[in-house]
């Protein structure tokens, strides 16, 4: 019973095995990919392990406080940002092994040629709430 | 004026009502759905029109819901047979039913998270939404988790006795989840364990109840107003719940008197020794180490050995604690935190600060990480001689 973030990157992850950018896939391949992701999420809802899935636009910006009474400073987007998060899925599972198993399945989503992408996904455990018994 | 509906009282009737339906021949999954519907109906109707006999009301409504739900099914004939055989609801089998339900919901074929969810719903009478909120998952996810769990146990004989230890593990998991959402899971775990203790005579059930009461008694003192953790030694002991401590100690003493020691009784004994100390300095660490020795014997758990090293450090000095720690694998969760604490006590503040920072990086939750980071920061910013 622990939550894990399965993080997908536009950039910053090691290269996938089937490393063809999406715009070079056929429309059918893209549909198959999207269907795979939807089915995966639906299946996890069925197993009682799904928490959340979201995709992010690549255009982001940096924002910071600039002092009392001043508007925040906005910078970017930076085309060259090395690490760019594309989206995530959050799962609630019984073990670390299960989180790894699910990330493996997600990474098998089909890409160019209908072959699995073998994309690298970042798997990050949540910091949970403090347990009632500690000492 | 009608008094506000006591939801906890209402939910305490759940296992008995469910037991009656299952005993009349309803399958568990359908019976459980029917009882949930009856609970929702009770919440709606009772405030304006409280029944004379709440349990009988729930049985009647749940049974009717069950029949309605099965009416469309091919099971019509079977249902009609059931109606004719319908036994009178009586208190005689209530105890057995409640116990059977605990065993079923903690059945070894269930994963821990499924057993927890099913226990909270079928025994605890919580709604799927409440359980989902408590575990911070979507309601649809929790609904699936519960219905899968019900399918998993659908073939299990309802009245077969199980292993109390599996039930206790589930209740302990619920207790440890603490508080999130609108349900106090620790309080719910205490309620369910108390209810279990009323129907089964087992020293470890009493041990777990005592452990929960003693830990829960210190709960408000464990957190500062800003949400940060307050370690045991620094807690304001006047804020401890003395009624809960008194009850916990009494429950524990009665259990220990039966001379069938188990893990939860030993843990409760340690909690009782902490609760019994008027100040942190007056803690009987020698006796605590003895209880940890018992726990090591009972569980052989590395986590217990780690906690024992802390106790040894208090009883025999930080050097002895570090010696005990040296025998343990340093990849254990909280190993660095214990090492930091012992080095600090031994006066090696440089090492302690480094280890606190390392422990913070490996902390499993936010409150603990912040606490350890503060410890490291306090040592790093201390005035140097």
C-alpha cells in the first residue's frame, strides 16, 4: 500500500530502444499507442491500483517571487531544458516489485512499427504520511 | 429535537447484520452490498424517525434490499426457498458471525491492501468513498479493490475459524495509517479491535488493543502546532491521554497474566513503560531492553533489533548502543537515524550531523524527513567553541 509515480519524460531519460519521435509514426501507430495507455489505466482501475494519470504540455516556464508588491518573474520556456517531464501515472500498490512490474508494462506501449518503445520511465516512491507507531 | 445520529454506533451494528444475511444463505458479496445500502438508508431516515430496535431495522431493510437485488436474477427459486426458511434473527449467533466476518475479510488469499479495504467496509461499515478518501485514491479505484476482494473470498466458507494473527495484522495496518481524509483510521482500528476483543478471548488481541490505546494516548503530543514531529523525550507528558493509558495498561496486565506472550503484548509492554514514566529521564530503559530481548526472541526482526539498539544506548550508554548497532545491516530503514542519535549522545556531533542528513534523505515520510533535517541543521549551526 504505497504510492509510486511513474514519470515519463520528453527529454532527459536514457534513449529508448525503439527511439522514433512520435511525429514520424503512422496515425494508426499513434492510435494504437493511445489505446494501449487507456487500456492500461482502465485495467489498473479494475485492479484497484489506479490513482491518477496526467499528461503535460512541453511548454513550461520558470516563475519566481521578485519581492513585496512586485509581480513574479517569469522566464522561459527554455527550448534547451535537458530534463522535460511529459506526464505521469500514479499507482497505489502493495509492493515495490509491483510498481516496477507496472512500469515495465507501461514502457512496453507500442510505438513505431507497432513494436514496444522500451521507453525508460522514472519510478519514484511517494513520501507517505507519518505512521501512528514510530518508536 | 432528535439527538444527532451516532454514526459510530450505527456502524458497530454492521458485522452482526451482515452475519445474519450470510447465515440466511445470502452470498457474501451481495449481502455486503445490501448492508451498505441499509446503512445509507438508515442515515437518511433515522434522524427523523429513529427505530425502536436499530439492529432489527437494519436486518429487515438489508434483507429486503438483498431480495430486491436478486429478484431479477435466475436465483428466484432459491430466493423463495430462502424466504420460507428465513430464521428469526437472534443474538445467539451474533458473536460467531462477527468473528467469522473478521476472518473472512483478513483471509490469507487477499493482499494486505484488499484485506484492509474489505475490513473497513464489511466489518467497519465505512462507505467506499470514506475509505477511498482515507487512502487518497479515487473512489472508482477503491470500489474495484473492494469488489475484487469480495470475489476473491466468495468461495471461502463463512463459518470456518481462521488465524487470529492475520486479522491482527490487518487491524495494525489500519491503525498505523493514522489520520487522513475525514476518517480517523487509528480510532477506527481501535474500535474494530475492541469489538474483536469482545468476541474472541485471545491475549494477542488484548495485546494489540493495549498497544493501540497506549500509542494513541500520546498522539496529540507527538505533533507540534506547526505539524512537526515531537520526539518522545521532548513530548509534553501532561497532554497524554491518561484515561487511554489507564485502560491500555489494564488490558495489557490482564493479557500478560495469562502467560501466553506474543509480539503485540511485548510491544504494548514497551509502550506502557514509556507511558508510565513521569519524565523522559525516569524511563525504565533496563526493563525496556528486556522487553526488546523478548521481542527479538519472538520475531527475530531486524527492525526490532534496531529499536533495541536505541534502548541499549539509553540503558547502558551510547557506546553500548553503537556496539549493538554495529551488528546490524546499515541498509535497514532508519538505521542512519538511529546511528545519528547514538553518535550525538556519544558527543560525536560531526558524525551525528552527517548521519542525520543521510537519514533525512532516506526518510519514508515528510514529517520524519523534516524532523531529521532539523536535527542535522541544529548540529551544523551550533555555536563552535
